[in-house]
């Protein structure tokens, strides 16, 4: 009997366990999934908790009920990965041998990486990337009566790179509804030269931030937080004062990846961007936020990666050459408040373009502009996540590889109408 071990039962690990259990014969392959916690959180919901739009208890389910019955789930911390011995060490000292390993340990915030950020943590400085952070921020926002709200991105890459923008837009809407918008100065502080990594989307989002009266402080690399004086201090000497800081701290891969010598300086696993195999070990594959590939760290991306990883695990098991299939496809709904959202669809090669999605002309979802339909589609993501994505089922009308149908390319430079 051969052994496939999947580290992490989050979005990627769970979906992959389903797909591979359907494809690998149970008589030939045992599949074990390891996670430190029995609870699976729907992380996109953390964005809505601070504004009272989702109750935290509706975002969590037991992992055991989310995996196929003939996959073994081990709830324990992963303490070491030994690629030379093809073995994983888990809490209690037990060793799990593997023939093929999939790393799906995701990434998490590391607020300790920025001096001072933890000094007034969850008093004046908050995150919304964790269950505890989003719940604490909900309580703080309820009593916030006015002042400067700084929404801060410390360093890229972060998971869901649009989430801090969405937070700023939702904050605008939240204070508008409470009649406090005039009393709150919202400032978006980013290490990027614009609000988003991709130029066309950055221009569209920048215009919308301007319309909503949200100031952008670009190219800001925070050296430290002066919690007593309530200000962010940049390496270039610039300062941003705040009354309430909502930070997306540095995101890092899990400690065990770093300790096992499998990660880069941010503990992301060097991974081939198209085959999703580890660059250093032939029997290790990586899915989702744990990989260092230049795709967005998002649940949609994990979904589009899953069949490539599953197919390549099967090929590796059969000694066949891998398929270089993954194209970096990402599909993100960006909540812009006031009941609207923007949809962007892109990959390694093609940046977000205007047009209609998923079908040309009829859409029905418009690309790169706010619409009510996109907002409803964003809310529909939650049942789709539990029912389809986690089970590794295809999404209706959306292929793993990005389609150009419905997208309008800008005219080539110098072309005449
Ligand atoms: C606020 C927020 C909003 C988001 N919004 C969206 C959105 O709108 N759309 C979208 O597509 N994506 C969104 N995302 C991103 C999405 O949730 C992640 O990209 C996705 O969950 C990544 O899946 P993963 O399997 O790589 O990691 P995860 O789902 O994070 O799973 C990693 C698992 O590994 C386990 N693990 C890690 N280390 C260890 C260890 N040492 N021992 C044992 N277990 C371990 C963890 O417990 C965890 O269960 C959002 C994320 C956040 C935080």
C-alpha cells in the first residue's frame, strides 16, 4: 500500500483529498490529511464580520465532516518534514511516512514582524484575517465615533490581495449608514505604487477610492508602528497618524515549512508555477497559499490549481511526465460597498480586462466595474465554497484555465479605430 500525505485540511487540502480519493484506488493508496485544528473556517467571511454582516459562528464547520470517509484525518500539529526520509513528524512524536507529499499549509499573518504592531494589539491596532481579529474589530467598530481609520498593508504577498481594499470600501459604507462618514477619514496605506498589483484594475479601483473620499498613501514601507503616538512610521521618514489601525500584517508560510528547510525567506515553498511540484523534491507537490508561485493567494486560485496538482500526483505515482497546466487563473469579486462589487478574472499572462463574464455579450457579470449582480455573486461564493469547491467539484461555467471569451483587449498601441 502506498501513502499519500496531505499537510493542511484547509481549502486546498480538503478539495485535493476529495479529487484524489476519487482518482486513486483505495486498494493501492492510503490518503492521510493532517491539520492542527478540528475547525475549518470560511476565511472570506472574516471580511464581513467587523461590519456585523456575518456572524462568526456561521463561518465554521467541523473538518471531519468535510472530508471523504475513506480518507484518514489526523488532528495534530505538524512538527517536522524530513524529505530525505520521506517522513512527516506530528505532535506526540509520531512519524508519518509518505510516498508522495502535498503541502497545503497555507499562510498566516505575522504581526510580530513589524516592530510596535503588537504593542496596542486589539486595542487601537487590529487585523481582520483571523477569527479572533475580525470579532474583536467588530466590537471596536461598533463604538468608533470618528477619527482617522488607517487600512494598512504591510508587505506583499498577502492572501486575498483585494481584501484590504474591500475593507476600506465597506468601512466607507458602514460609516455612511451610521451617519458618521464625515467624521471618519479613511486612509489606505500600501507598499504598492497603487491600490492593486495589476495596473488596469489598480486604475479602476483608484478612481473608485477617490470617488468615495478614501485617501491612498502609496509606496509606504512601514519600518515600525509607534503605538503610543498612534502612527505608522515609514523607512523613508513619512508618517501616517491614525486613531484606529486595521493592518494586514506580513503574511508568512507556516513555521514548520521554514524549520524543515523547505521555504524561502517568507517560508513559502519554491514551487514550479505550472506543474505545482516543489522545485527541490520530486515527490512533493504544493497547493494554495503555501506556494511561492506568482499567482494570487486566493481560494479561487486554489480551486483552479487543484486538478493540476491531482493530475500531477497521479502522473508522478505512475512514473509519467508531469503536465505544465496551471496558468495562474484567478477570479476575484471585490466588494465595493453600497451593495456592489467588481469582478476581475486574470492569469499569469493576462491582466484583468473589461468585458462580460462568463459569456460574451450576455455575461451576465460585468468585468472591472461595480455592479449589484457581482455583489450577489460574491455572497453566493459561500455556499459554492462549502458545496462545490471543498469537494473538488468544477464550478458551473468557469473553467480552470482562464478563458478570453467576453474579455475586451485594449487596442494595441498605435492602432487606429
Ligand atoms: C479576510 C480574508 C478574505 C478572503 N477573501 C477571499 C475571497 O473573497 N475569495 C477568495 O478566493 N479567497 C479569499 N481569501 C483567501 C482564501 O481563504 C485562501 O487563499 C485559501 O483559504 C487558501 O487555501 P489553502 O488551502 O492554501 O490554505 P488554508 O485554507 O489557510 O489551509 C491551511 C491549513 O493548514 C493548517 N496548518 C498550517 N500549518 C500547520 C501545522 N504546522 N500543523 C497542522 N496544521 C497546519 C491550518 O490549520 C489550515 O487549516 C480570503 C482570505 C482572508 C483571510
